[in-house]
C-alpha cells in the first residue's frame, strides 16, 4: 500500500516538475519579449478606456481576421478583469492567456491519461510543456491563445456526459456550458465546431436517455448567459453582425481559387505540417508551404529536368514522414476506437474522431486562406498520435520500445529546445523585431530614442507600407504612455514645416537607399530596424 502511495506521489512530483518547466518557459522575460502587434495595441487601448470610464464594457469582441464579423466579447472581459486586478499595461493584458495556457498543461495530462498509461501520459505532457508552438502562443495576448484549455475541458466534460448520461455530476454540466459559452467567443472556427460536436452528443444522449434533457437545458441556459452581451447587441443592431457572418459563409461555400481536390491536398499537407511543427518546432511556423514545395519541385523538375539536391531530398523526406504520421495518427485513432472494449475509452476515442472529422470538414473550404496558427484547437492531436505510435512499439516490440521511445522523445525535445534557444538569443540581443514581428521591449527602446530626439510632444511617423501597417498602432500606444502623440505621415513632404518627422524601416545596413532618398538628420539602428529623424 505504501509502495503504491509513493508511486502516485512520484508521478505527481514529475507532473509538478513538468508544469514548473512550462511556467518558466512561458513567463521568462515576459514583458520585454512580449509580442505586441496592432491587434494587441487596439485591445489594450479598449481595456484602458473601459477602466478610465471613457467607454462601457464592450458588447462585441474583436473583428475576425480580415472580415467585418465580430466574435463575442469574453476575451475583452478576461483582459478587463486582469487589468482591474494587476493594473494596466501590455503584459497585464496577456495574463489571462498565460493563466489558461499554463492550466492546459495539467489538463492535457488528465486528458491523455484517460486512455494512455500514466508514464506515457507524463512523457507526452512533458513534450507539450516544452513545445515551441505551445510556448510561443502563451507569451502574448491573442484571443485564440486560451483555446487549448477550453477545447480540452470541453472534450472532457462532453465525454463524462456521454459516459454517465443522466448521472453526470453538475460540475461537468457546468463545464460543458462554460467551455461552449466561452469557446464560441474565442474564434470563428469554434463558433461552428463546438456547437456541431455538441449537437451530435445531444442527439446521441437524448436517444439513449431522454431524461438528460434537464441537464441539456442547464447547458443551454449557461451558454445564453455567457453570450448575453452579444445577443443584446445583435438585437439592438438588427442582427447586423449575424448578417455579416452569413455573407462570409456564402462566399466560403462558393469556394476560392482552389478546387475541392486541391483543398483536400492542402488540408492533408497543412495538417501534416502543423503536427510536425507542434511536436518538433521544425518547418515554417507561420504559413503552410508543404503543398507549395512539393507542387513547385515536381513542376520545375518536369519543366526543366533539374535534379533534386541533397537538401531537397531532406525536405521531401521530412514532408513524407509528416504526411505518413498524419495518416498513421488518424488511422490509429479509428483502429483503436474499433478495437477498444472498455466503454469509457471507446466513448473517449469516438468523441475525438467526431471532433477531428468535423474540424476537417469545417476547415476544408477555407484551407487555402489558413495558416498553422489555425490548428491551435487541435494542438492535442499530434501528442495523441505520438502516444499511439509508442503504444504500438510497446505492444509489438517489447524489447526495443524503451530505447526507441527515449530516442523519439529526446530528439523532439532537443529540437524544441534548440528553437526556443534560438528565439531567446534573438530576443536577448534585441534583434527579433522586423517588418512582421513586433516585440514590446524593442519598440519601447525606439520610443525612448524618438522622444530624446524630438522637440515637440507630437511626432509624425513615416514608414513603408508594411512597416506603417504593423508598427503605427503599437508605436502610438507606447508613445501615448509617455504623453506623446504619433501622427501618420503619408510622405515627408506632406508634413508641416517645423514638425518632427521620423522614418521607421529596415536598419541602415539593409536600407542604404534611405540615406540617398531622404535628408537624414540623425539615425539609430535597433536590431533589424532603423529609426531615422528627417531634417526639417
């Protein structure tokens, strides 16, 4: 008995250590290394205006991607509550993301241990804890960041409802309503996916046990309560936001440039690339390029007869293994579901199949416009697939499974640590910001330089399109914190005489043309960026 007790305690200590490592990676130098994009500057401004009494709590949330459709306001509420507790500031707005992403670590362990043994569940959770993808989407304020926590809790609570039916505890019922009510406000994909999954769960349970209707009513009531602000806004506006959503849906159903076969290929390649990146950090971390790489290489080889280089073979090998892992994972998921005799585990795997299948169908029509970050709701999938692989090794190769498993986990962990280390070096050198990435600590240095060089408290900022688009709002926010106003300059010639004008762009090594095109009074490089004060 004591041995069992010590064994359980040992597992708990290992889990605590895994969580501690995850917390360290997600919090180290959080403020200085915080990504701070235009959306974050917009959200921080809204929250501060609410706290200052300049506006009421918003009834609608952020605009979804490049559309005019707005999701629910729950993410703003998380940030407002955080700011009320900890004060205002960009990093304070990221605390809710940090909180939920840290909680997702033990929750993933609990999720995986519903099917796998404790040791394997700990190993998979440890890999998740150091996953570059999981860490990166914990270290800034962005409404999809809490999705892993809410999706895992949604699946677990729906699973308990499937297993226990009318005997399901009220905490699980509340969890279903809470995760659905919050989840549909975090991302447009979840607005479609979570209700679709729950519809099938509802249909199954009502058929099996009609007495569950009372608990379904409680779920519905909680969802309506959590979405009451946007429901009220919709009623006041004549359902204007819903009409925008329907227009987007109509355009999506018409299809884009790619046909259904090509989109299916993109979905397979995209899912493969996302799984590989989540597990190993390898590959493009932003855009899907597996499909384009294969397509272009084959086309060029056929057109020009060019032979593949060694590096090309390595890339193709990586893509092949990623696609193989994608198909293996889904086939293994269905195989173990069919094979499973335990009722609870069978329901568990069946629910994941339903979730994955509906996710695939919902994402398929828009796959040509998505990027890797859109797979954040499926972040658990590659770890589940890896668990199936280890399970097969244990069953089929009892003597070799231990060294093979150690090798696999070690290589994946080392790969993630290498990427994390490379990112940390760039941040520490204050060399991370470029035309696409914006780091709070680095733009605050730019702000301080501009203030020291300016003669007035209103400054004109001129930049090329990409820099202007990405940097104007963040620079405006950090300057406002010091009592300075930033004005947008379409071109230096349009600025009134006597005003301070700064040009923001690439550093002097990459942008020597600036020195020829403009009359530069003074300048300073900030890593990959350069700030140039133009002569009056």
